[in-house]
C-alpha cells in the first residue's frame, strides 16, 4: 500500500505546488516578468538535461527525478505563455459577434507560438529519452500535453468555469476566445478516454509482481492523469478550483470582465477545430 501511496502523494504535491508557484509568479508586477522568465528558462534547460540522465536510471529515484524534470519543463512552457513571452501574433480580444470560425482563427493566432514551443519541447523530451529504459519523463510530458490540448478545446467549445481568474492582466484577452455553456460534446469523450487510460495505469501499478520502479512510474503517471481529469471536471461542475491556490492568488487584482462572443455554438466536429 505504501508503494502506491507515496508516489501518489508526491505527484499531487508537485502538481499543486508548481501550479501555485506559476500562478504566484503571474500575479507579480510586470517588472518582475523578465526575471521570472530567465529563471524559468534556466530551470527548464536544466530539467531537459536531467531528463537525459534519468532516462537511463530505471530505479524508483530515477522515476521520481524524471517525473519532476518533465513537470519543470512543462512549467517553463507555462511561464513563457502566461507571462506573455511566447504566445502568438494576435494580442487583441476576439471581437463581439465573431462567428465560431472567426473565433477559432483568432484563438489560433493568439496561441500559435505557444503551441510551436510545446511541439519543440516535446520533440526535445522524446529525443533525449529515446530508447531509454526510464520513460517516466516522456509519459509525464505527453500526459500534460494531451490533457492541456483537451482543456483548450473544451474551453473554446464552451464550459461553465473558464478559469479566467488565473489569467494575468496582460493575458486576459485570451478569455474572449472561450465560450461559456454548461458542457460541450467533446467533454464526455475526452474525460472517458482519459479515465480509461488512467485505469490502465492504476491496474499496472497494482499488479502483484510489479517491480518498485514499475509501481512508481505507473502511479506517478496515473495520479497526474487523474488530477488532469479532476481539472476537467472543475470546468463543468458548479465548483471553483481557485480555493486550492488561494495562497498563490493573493497578489493579483480581480480580473475585469472580458466581452463574450455572441455567436452561439452548436455541435462541432473535433477535427474542424484543429
């Protein structure tokens, strides 16, 4: 039981603390953003190097280090986006009354460079861990990537809670690309698929003959994926996740309302939103 509990608690703490740290950095004065970005870049590059080393360490410690390193690389990407350094060519809100297609084009323009940054970082993670026995870091990064892409699509299609309180002032125009509705057609598909994969990870971790390394890597991945699923549910339930990071949000002002697009959203194929 301890073999399952310890990595699960570790993954939960890393998820909670790193998210809060990024939120806290976002809420600092704009004059600090360059220093935060410089620090995140140093940490991100160091984490990539750590991934290249831990990839050949198929031990429990290696699994923890690879997991942590991948989260730090992802944190570098998030800091670059939320501080406004790597976003996209469009920096204006979507105009009221824009059609779904126009709003989608505007949204892509607002995050294009960010998506390319994620792609480049993902390639780097795969390259430095290619054919290595410890793939925990690669799994971690891919889970974060897939679930963040799912979250972006769900936000665009429309959810109850859009998390606008987490956006720093200079990035609040991003909220104008999102729709607000109780739920959308993609949500149950994404959550069901993620839940099925999480169940597979948990099942592998609970196998009686699994090695300590296998238990650690599967529990870390399963816990992170389960937390991402929880974040998805926060988007549609009449609950707010801000209480989890209240300590990190004390240094920011309440966001001003952003005009919402007036166009209604009907059933939309996922393929048309890529």
